[in-house]
C-alpha cells in the first residue's frame, strides 16, 4: 500500500495567496462577490489541495494551496484574492490500496465534480491513469499529469433572466422532441453558420419555427453535462457524440457552445433556455447520474476515483479493486452514500434554480434505486425527490431499466415519475411489422398502459410513448433495414441491439423500387400516427419527421458526422411526410379525447347506448369476449367518444370534444370496415388516411357505410358536428406542401 504525498510546492508560492477558514458548504468553488470558497468532500483523504493555473496552456500549477480546514469530512478554505475566471484543479492525498478500494494519488490533478464550468478539457496521456499503463492496476503511477488534466473554472452566476418563468406545460398537453444539441442544427441552412450545432443555434428563429410548426412543447436534450471522450474513441478519430459519459454534473458541455470562454458558455445555455421559454417550449435534460466517465478498474483517474473511490463508487464486497457494474459502463455510483445523494440532488437543483430547466430524463434510472442489490422503489433517492420543494415540481422521466438483475422496472416507479414505456414501443412496432400479437396488449398500449400505471393511482401521462429514440433505429431505418449496420463504430458490428421488432418491407436497405418505397413511407405514417393517436405523452425522435436516415446504424453513439446530423435539404416526398407529421400533431392538439388526463373506463354514457371507448371488428360491432381471448389479431377499430371525457379544464369547465374513430390493419390485403352506428343524423368525416398521398380524402359517410381501408393502413374519422374548421382546411387542395428553405450546399 502506498501513502501518496509526493507533490512538493514551494512555501513562497502558497504564501502569496491569502487563505481564511471558509465554509464546508456549498461544495465546489463559490464566488460570493468578494472571494472564492472551496469545499471538497472526501471521507478517507489525508490532505486536499487546490491547484491554481494561470492559463489553459500551463503545464503545471502556479500555486498549490492546502485546504487546512475540515468540517464533517469536507475540506474547505476561503480565498479573498481569487476571482471568477480562475482555473483550478484539486489534488487529493491518501492511501493507494486498490484491494481496499482506495485509489488516492496526489500526483494527479483532478476535476472538481462540483465545478460550474470546464476551462480546459482532457488531453489523453498515460499519466491520466493512476496506475502504470502496461502493468497491473495495483502498481501506482507517480508521474504528474498537470499538463494534460481537465481544469475547472470559477464562475459568476449573475445573469439577467428578464422575468423568465417555467412554462409548466401540463403533462397531458406535452409533446416531447428528443434531440441532440449539436446534431439538430449542424446542417440547418436557416441557422447562421457560426451558430449551427450550438445552444444558440437551438434557440435561433429557424429552429424554433420548426419546433412550433411541429407542435413541440418540450425539447429533451441528450446529455449536455460535461462528458468524457474515451481514449479508445479518440485514438480511432471518434468521439462520444451522445454524451452518456458524464464527468462534471454542474458544467454545460462547452463543445455545444458558440462562445469560447467558460463564463460565456454558461450564459449561452441560459439564453437558450430563456428564448425557448419565451416561445412556450420547455427544456428537459437527459442526465446520467448512474455512472461516470472514469470506467472500470482499468480506467483513468479524473475526478471521483481520486477524490474518494471507496466512498463514491459501488465496489465488489469481497475485493474493492473491482466495481459493481449495473450500467455496462464500468462503474456505478454508490447510492448508499449520503454525499453521493447530495451530489445528485445539488446538481439537479442547480439546473432547475440556476439554469431554469424544466425537467429531467434519468438514464438507466433503475441503477439509482439500487441501495443494496435489488431495485427498490422506496429507496432514498425517490424519497428525497418526493419531499424536495424544487425537484418535486418539475418533470421527472425515468428510463426504467439498467443492466443488472431485475433491472427492467417498467411500471414500477413511484408517484411523480413518468417512464419511457418500452412495452409500448415493442407492441406498436410488432403490430405494424405484421407480427400480430394479442389484441389485449395492443389495446392496452394504445389507451395509456393502465395495466402498468393505474394500480397505484398513476395516470396516462406516466407513460412516455415512443416508437424510436436515440438508441436504436431511427424511423426511416426501422422500415428500411432488418439488420444493423454499425461498422463505422469500429466494433466489428458487435454493438447495438440485434432485436428491433422491425420489418424492412421486403427488401434490405435502400432501393429504387417505387412500390417498396411507397410502402415504407406508409409504414412510417402508420407508426407516427399511432404514436399521436395513443393516450399518454408522445415523444418524437428528432429527425424522424425529416425522414432522417443513419444508413442502418442503430447505435450511432460515436458518430459526430452526417450519420447523426439532421439533413434539412428535403425533397418533395420528404416535405410531404413532414407536412403529414405536422397535421397529425395538430389533430392531436385540437382533439381533447386524445389528451385525456384519466384512463378510459369503458362506461356507457347516461341515456345512450355508447361507451367512452369501444373496440370494433370490421363489421363495426364491438369485439366479443371470444375475439378478445382469441390471441392474435389483424384489423381493429376503436371509437373514442368525446361526449364522455368526464374531465374538467383548468377553470373547472367540463371538457367535451369530438368523437373519433380510428381504423387499423397490418394485413397485406384491403379491409372493408363498416363504420359504427351512432345517432341517425350524424356522419363520419375522414381526417387522414395513411394510404393517401396527394389524393383527396373521401367525403363524409353515413353510419353503417363501408370504408375501404387499404392494406397496411390506418385511417381516422371525426363524427360530424364538432369538427374544427381549421383542421378541415388542412386537407383542402389549395394548401401547398411546406417549403422550409431554398436548397443550399452542405457545409
């Protein structure tokens, strides 16, 4: 075992900076207008030092200042001579004994996990590892890494928010758009070139116009915490484009900023949020608190590993040299440690209170609920958020699984939480791929997955419905490829999911066959329309509406190029598909029966022979018990009655909407549907049919008439009498296809 304290600093250097005792809270570097307070928590350290740098190009620190005060295991000091803009790192001394879980190495500059901004990134070198590369990880590396280590920077939190407020969009009116801060606008010709791929680009008029025309109420940004590009990716000229490899939980990723100075990066992020709020668009952050970018026992020493490895990480109980890995990323943060919980909660509150974000999507959230081994929905993590007056009021979304035993927890999260509904995704994909499936399963997913959420009093908004997300095939590739094509990731196509519940429409890859291409467009329409016709919160993968393709790559995590950047140069067919998506969202926005706050009950309306929801066969009659229990199904209709919503709006007024009829078939032959009977004087008016491209929709039909639903198609109707004029106009011949911009060359 080595007790590391080999770094020597001349006393005269330290003497030039005044130091007062300071305070143990808040942790990190805090500018109070007169000086800077530093505080670092480490339970097992023997000495902690703050190292100051004058420039990002410095190869060593100019001052190394020991934090002489220790309160409740937090090392702290106040420096009245320091100001915002000061670059710094920390050195933490203690035993190097990996088998006991200790990996202290005072030769290594570490990034403060509480730093608000990163002033210098990582330059990969063997010295960034706490052990000697090429030898056993129990052999300490005593070389200094000051020339290569990431550095934090002291910042000033002042910012003019100009009265900014959280939009606080109700869940049942929320439409989420999952996107990447860079990939969304990198190729957008309507965004000024210097702002493309940045926070400012995301808040540009061209970007906001697109979001508003699509009806987006919340952008869900893939990780924007400062993260690590693993060394093996850099060696292969790749990067961690997705960003699920966090190192600093308070610092916005500077590579997505048009600004170059750390303070300006923070202000640019705040300006983006303020601008989006001004257009009534919320900002949800995809956050990674389950692991860090330090990897497994053979990974680098960058931050928490060197600050107190045994405290911050979950280690194997019989040998602290190794990590318990529930994330597939080499390590898992230790949720049994109170200061780990504090780190997460402090970070979350910072992004809400200081950066004004509106909610969070928690990556591999099941890992955060593992206090001992099993996932525990009564864990301290959930309890702390439930009682927190700030965090309990924002949108909370769980990715309800991790890679550990029993990690798939869809439907098992407590109140306040919504969840990515993987069972919804798989069921809808299987249906449109022609795999059939139980009618009960499909009906339950379409109506909000009450089997998963209603039992403990949760509502349909607990289900975040999605067909595609960043992880997996995008929508166009879902109907174009059967097999993944991930060779560009340089992992011999081993990465990415092999089971995608998809169908390539009879041909693998791109083709010029007009019949196959027409079918693929229709399948995309079917999938997109099903998403918006379902109860729950719809989430669109950014780019699906633009017909974006990744060439069959279903795990483009390391592709910072045209594979991941959205293409805005749309041909006629792509513009038509975008217009279809906009129309479907507008239908969803204006039809109250599609945005219910409560589950359907199947109750009959008083004085009428109609229920709030009815499932129909091709004859227009309700499904019998025998049909429900028959197993697979091929064609189905559902009637949603707008007169029996049985809910009130924000002012207590009863909500009454239109009655809708939705017909679906996944079969290779057409089906003649008898439109269900209603009041004799009423008619069914078609509002969309995924088989129709440029043609005119059918005129209104009487109850009992047959509607020819084309093979593998979906159609919807509204009962005449409540149809809004604005939506009726969407389908008149004089409406031209949307033109986003003139064609320009790619940058």
